[in-house]
C-alpha cells in the first residue's frame, strides 16, 4: 500500500512540474506588449504556456479602466481572451 501511495505522489509532482509555464523571450515580450498597448493595457506577469498550445498569458495586466485583467494571446499575439481579475 505504501508503494502505491508513493508512486501516486511521484506522478502528481512530476506531472505538475511538466505543466509549469515558462518565461517569454525578449521578442515575445515585445509582441505581447504591443498587443496589450493596442487594447489599452500594460504591465502584468507574462508567461508562455507549455502544454503545447503556444499560447501566452499575462496575469494582472492593468487596463485603461484602472482594473486588472488576466489576458490570453495566441502564438501570433492576437487576443483570445480577457477576464477581470
């Protein structure tokens, strides 16, 4: 029983690490910033999803209305979702 529990925990921790987002490159950051600016937003924490989707995420971007939003962009930096934080 202990072996099964240990194996299950190992899979959970390994699976979680594999899904961690990664930092964006300087070129990607410029593309993200350009899209944010076009939508009246700036700042936030930029990440590239590693689940094979090639999508970008910006957490806590501040937009023209003064509120913070979580923003999702596709691999070409097109806006695909924006949600109030």
